């Protein structure tokens, strides 16, 4: 008999969402390019569903040169116009402009901290916070750490980095393990951090 694995309820049954939950969400990320990708996508998600963004993820990778900060930092108004015309991404001028501005901010962070990885992971002292939520209703939308990260990023000129976005980013890149205690991925992810 094929028994369904117990998962966090937020991922539902959409195959793309289930694969994301089962393979990526909560896995500790230390690659600067991928950290920036998640930061951009979490900002793009504001006001939308994460599933909408997952469906556009490959389009984002193509449109934004695989999230290469060095290239994105040099984007001009012509690039903004090109992106605004791209139906494969969220065509919101403020979100597109924030991607470019945030890419410039990443370059400054790399100069100061050596890497985006070093900058972000210092918020959790280099190791994932392992929460023990039993129900989805217990999982916070923001925390003291996400508040701090949001303030720090905003001081550095970043946008679309509110505390809720920062907490979703922390969950996605494994800075916090918020897989519910009954989820099969909880222990697997804990072994990775």
C-alpha cells in the first residue's frame, strides 16, 4: 500500500509546490547567487502566492541573467522597460527596480562581509534555528530576528525586505527549520544544518 508522507499543510497537493517543499524549503543555503535569488523571489511574492512565483521561477532566472548581481547592478531604465514587457515575471515596476537596487546593495555587502552568506547567516550565529511547531497556526509571520534583518537591509538601501518577507526568506534558505514536527522533512532537513 502506498502511504502518503506527512507534510507541512501549506504545500497542498500541487506537484510543483510539493517538490519545492520536499527538496528545497528549509534546506540550508550558503551559495550567494541562490541566496540572492530567494531574496528577489520572496520580494516578488509580496501580495501574491508563493506558488505563483514558483511557476515563474525559471522565467525569472532567464530574465535576470540567473540572478548575477554584478550584471543586475548595472541595469538601466532600458532594462527596466524590457523587464516590464516580460509576461514571464511579475511586471511591477517597484519590484523590478528593487531587484536592481538590491543587487547593488549585495555588492556593497560582499565588500563589507566577504559574502552574502556571511552577512545573512550571522543573524542565526551560523546555524539554523530549529523550531518545534506542531500546527501551521503556531508558525509566526515574523520574529525578532526577521525584524532585525529587515531593519539592517533597509538601512543599506534595500527594498521589498519587510520583516514578513525576511522571515519567509529565512525559512526558505534554511536559516530556520519551520517544518512542522509531524512533517517527514523535519528530521531530514535538521541533519543538513
